[in-house]
C-alpha cells in the first residue's frame, strides 16, 4: 500500500512507503487544486475524501454503512436459528465481524483468536510464525468480546472455522443490507476501518500501527510521536467511539509545544500531526486543571460553525490565529446553511458550516482549493 499526499499551493518532499515499511522512492509533490489524496494498494485506488472505491467501481462502506452492517449482524446473531443450525455458530461469526470491524485485523489473525487474549482495553493477535501484536479497543468492546467468547462452546478445536464459510456469511450479510457483496468482505472491512480512522483524524502513524504495519517515518518523526503517544492517541479515539461521543470531524491531535501564561489566560501552542501549529487560548484555571505542560499529548476540537472558509487564492490577510488549506471533497447544500468538507491532509478532514447565501457567493465547488481559518478562542482542548 502506498500513500500519495497532495496539498494545494504547496510543494514538499515526501517518501513513498509500502505497508511493509520499505521506502520505495522519494518524491517532490507538486500539487494541483483538483488533486485528490489517494491510497493505492493491491485492490486499486482509494481516494481518502469519503468516496473511496474498490477498482474504481465498488465503494468502501462509510461509517454509517458500517454501523448498518453491524446492526444487521447483531439482529442475525440474536435471531431464531433454523432447526439444522447452531446459535453458537452465529455468535462465532459475529465475534469475527466485531474483531475485524473495530481492530482492522486480518481474517487469518482473527481465526487464530482465543478468549484469553482480550484485555481490559486491548486485544492481542498471535499468528504462528509471527510476533504477537496488541491493538487498543474500548472497554465496552472488550466486555462484549469476552462475553461472546466465553459463551461459545470451545471444547477441543471448536474455534476452528473455515475461512470460506466466514466470507460467505459476510457476503450474505452485505447483500441483506443492500450493499454489493464485495463491500462486506473481510479485506474490504479492514480497508474501510483504516479509512474511517483516518477520516476521524486519528494520526496516520497510529492507523498504520493499528493495521499491523510500520508507521511511515516522515509524519511520526516530524512531530516526535513515540510508540506510547500512538497508543494513547488510538486509545483516546476508540474510547470516545465506544461511548458514542466521537466527533467525526474538526478534531486535531498534537503535542504541547509552547505555553504562554498571562494574568488571566494562557496561550497554548500545539504541534499537530498534520505538520502544522494550532493555537488555543484558555483560562489559566483551565490550563492548570488540564495539567498542561510541554510535550504532553492533547486533542483539540473546533465546532464547524466557527470555521471561516474562502477560496485559497483570494488575496488578503486574516486576523485568525489558525489557518489550514485543503481541497473541497464534499458539499452538502441546505436551504439555510451549507456544510463544506475540506480534506487538508491524510490525517485531517475539516468541516465548515456557513450560511447558504454566503457560501454561494464564494463560488466554491468540489475540487477547489480552499482556506479555512478560525480563532484561538474557538479551540477546545481535551486531555484524555
């Protein structure tokens, strides 16, 4: 898998890194405002703008569709079983689905799964001949996995299951939901999970790590993210996801690079994983309560209505402390307000909500380069 990353109105040097960690070549990227970020792998191009496809034809499932598929699996696992069937078999398939859905594990890893490898907030995959790897999961998912695993009849080789049978069941469930059968395959669910994490602004090195691949050295090294930082970033997201409190967009992850304390307020500067700087002004009391100090890993959020959007090439300066440039990947027009999705980097997708008439006057469309700006007082900090 190779990542090509494009930014509007900027030229930089990046590395092409395979999922095995091998550096294939070093490229200087000269982007175009209409260039899309693309993840290339053995199954074809996967644009990271919410329209990811397999072979350019079959779209990967988005977050809502993944939830729909999960709901279908839950109903099926709890539903009545034909006289010739076994409830235990349905639970086992559902367990496999949950593991792939939320850990991005390979089917071979999941089929080697045993009930004793689920911790309070991790699951360990161990395949013969390969070093074990640990993946962060929410505590809620951990409880459900352990309950499912212990409810199964696991005498002897009862955990052994035919991979072809698993694929058939996954394909059948996808068709029941009205999806194309290949969208429900284990490999495609794994890809959909990686895409979901990236679109929710989980740092790219953390996503690579979760997928069982070495993190690309460029991004991680640029911000000084350690292995522990990546674990904490992943755990922060999965816990929010597990509790249903995840903010889908406008979420930054970074390290405190500078603190400037005044009489009443503190200016906090973050070195974010997208390579930029983020500034937030909070009260001294809030800074003390959060225990902020240089090098600390924190997350930041800004609400969509607080972002200002304009064409990237428009002349003039802004008094806003924070600015990001990207390419518009989606526009949702309403009678009162318009939602505009801007892809900034592989780990950052921002959403701006502006009055419909104001947005129409800008003349922006999908594929256009745009500039987003927001004040430091609009940035909310979280320490998980």
